[in-house]
């Protein structure tokens, strides 16, 4: 059973900003990270659709605007998230 702090952590969001969807699957989006792979193709990171906030402009391939995700997935993908605690 989750305690109240764990539930609050799940509700925190992070605005990644303008994002481009490279690939969409039934469960996730591959988001471009502005880099390229060894063969010159755009590189990126996966975001589970379940972790995209309902207020996000981007929900599927073809959408434009800001991508808002659960804070933990932003941290997992290398974004520096400032903590409001302490």
C-alpha cells in the first residue's frame, strides 16, 4: 500500500518543453532529444503514455507544443528537476 508521500511523488509533473515525437506505439512515445545516433538518425528517449500528463499538448505523434510528464520519468531520462522540498 502506498503512503501519502509516494502518491504525491506520482502526481508531480515536469514540463519538458517543445518536443517532437519520432515514433508512437500503443503504449509509448519516442521523443527526439536533439541528438543523432551513429547513422545520423534522430535519437531520443521513450515516455510511457501513462506518464504523460493530461494537460500536455503532446499526447500522440503529430501533436505540437509542450510535453508534460510525470516528474520521475523526466528524471529517469536525464532532466534536472528542481525539488520543492527542504
